[in-house]
C-alpha cells in the first residue's frame, strides 16, 4: 500500500495533444522544490505565470503555477499544479525537468491512484468518495455522471454513516445491559429494541435497492443474444443499436464470432453481445465462434434467448435447457420470438406454457416493448433522480450486513433471546458497513482498490 511520504509527481491530464496539460506535484513540504524549479516562492492559491528552463537556461515552457498549502488541498498535503501547453513531448520535458530538480527532495513519479489515496489517508475524503472519483471519470452515461457526482459529494457515505450511527445507538443499549441478564426481556421491551432494529433493517433494505440500481448505472448490463443460427440475432442487434453493426444474410452461421455494441437504454449502459448461432458443426472456425458464444453466456447479466416464432420444436427446448444450465446464478433469461411479421394474431408460448415476447427485428414491431421488458427484467426502477453509483464491493458489504441484522432479529425476537449474540450480530453488521467507507478495511484490499485508478489521480 502506498503510504510513503515522499513528494510525488504525475501528469494529471490525459495523454495526447491538447490546449493545456496539467502536471501535479504533492508532498509534505514543497517550498524547496518550488524554489529549485523557479528560483522564487509562490503565494498560496494565487496563479503565477512562470518560465521553466532546462539545464542550459533554454526555455522549456511558459506556464501557470498554482500552489495549495496543506491541509487546504485535494491530497491534504502541499500541492503544486503546473498548467503547461499540452504537447506530449513538451509535457515529457516538463516532467523530466521537475524530477531532476526535485531529486534532492526525493521527488518520484506517482503510482496509480496515489493522489486520491493520500486524500483518503489524510481524511479529506472517505473510501466511497475516493471510488466515486474513478467512477466519475469512467461514467458511461449522463445518469452515471450525476450518480458518481452525488457519491463524490458524500450522499452515499451519509446514508452509510447514518445507518452505522443507528446501529451504534442500539449496541450501546444492548451492551449496557449485558451485566443484568435477568432483565434481558424487560430491556427489549423498555428500550423498544425490536422496533429500532426493524427501522434499521428497513433503512438498509432501501439502501440496498438504491445501490443495486447504482451498480447497474455504473457497470451497465452484459446482454447476450443467444439462439440457433438464422433466428435474427444480428438483425436484433442492429435494431437495438440503431445502425448496421453486424452483417446480416439469409445464410445460417454468418456470425462466426462475438459482435459487441454498447448503447444507452433509458440511461442504462447496455453492452449487447451478438453471438454465433448455437448448433453442432464440423466447421472448425464456426465451432470456435460457438465456443466463445457459450463463454459469453456464462458471464452474462441477461440472456435473450431468440427463437424463430414460426418454428417451435424439440431442438428449441433442448437449446433452452442447455442455456439455463450454463448461465450464471441469478442471471435471467428472456425468451423472445422473432419474425412476428410472418404471424397473424398468435400469442406464442413455450413448452412450459410461458408466454414469449414477440418481435420483428426486420420491421421493428415489438422492439420498444422488448426494451421496456429488458429494463424490468434486470430490476431497473426507472428512477435516476437522486441515484448514486455503487460497486460490487458495496453490494457484497450491504448484503452481509443485512444477513447479520437478520440473525440479530432472530436473537432479539425468539423466546430465548441472548443479548450477547444480539450484540455480536449488530457489531458484525456495523463492521460490514464500515468497510464501505473505509473505516474498517483490510490494508490489502485498500491497495487493490487504488491500483485500479489511473496515474495522476
């Protein structure tokens, strides 16, 4: 984990040509580095035009420097931002010159995420807010941008901290009574422990639901189009994408490899994967594509099992069963009958007597209804107002906290209640919530989180 106190430097803007490129330096004391670079001191929080020169006195760049003194900076340390002209070679020269002149002060290149890590370690932000910075950079839709911004402002953390405080107050009541075991039942009644616990559980359930929506906004949905050859998977992909991204021919087996296209559906990023038609084949190239198709199905968040609405037979049923065996746990399968333009007033059902959605990828019939059904199937509530982004890590912690609260309810509500076990389950639930904001987080996990950031952030 990156806890060293040496000053660090990195390019804070994206690589490539631009009007302005920003080089950022952060460290405990930067006065000596500033003097080595420019032979003058800087007034904090005031932009200053300066000239950076090479060892021969030649001008490298005329730039704008802003100095932030600790703790009033992003990292909580002294920070200098050098706003240079944005040529890649120029910025490389600026970086090299800074490293040479800052060598005596131990200036080194930052590791990925090290600026944000220092902000976290210096209590400028909590872990959920730190993760929101990376999510804001990687946001794939307007709704995801707004959700990440709310998380960065502390909306998610405030909800978590409020829950932790509620559990803390309940733990105080429980643990203060542990020395009086003969009064356990009376305590539960007088302190309204049951109603308090129910309120905490209800608040957590609401937060879990919102976090699930936030994960959908952040990561999007891996939607796999699966089915036999020539049922219209590529045509449906083109219809959903609004353009011809996949080749469509009447020849079965045209799609030999996965074709992936990302779209935004009601604010939700959808990563749609068109797969090779699933069948037995002696064609080595097609077989390789089919193998990759099954690989995509095994990683899917949602599978659309596309069928020819005019052809329901045992082969379709066998393929459906095979897909159901291969999909991940909790991955839904949405059955869709294509080529509805060739049918007249038919309500198609599968062998399980379940109605199948009918569409025509050729004409667009039923596709809008299918989009709505996709969103309903993945559990999207359709509300983006007040949404926050959440990660798989957050959901896992919330789920485990909910399990511990459920167990605490069992100890509190049964006739042989045990305050010791009640208190312990409350503590475990509180610990899981504390891991979200980083109050109770293993160091090895902290290191893994920040190494996923880009350098310069």
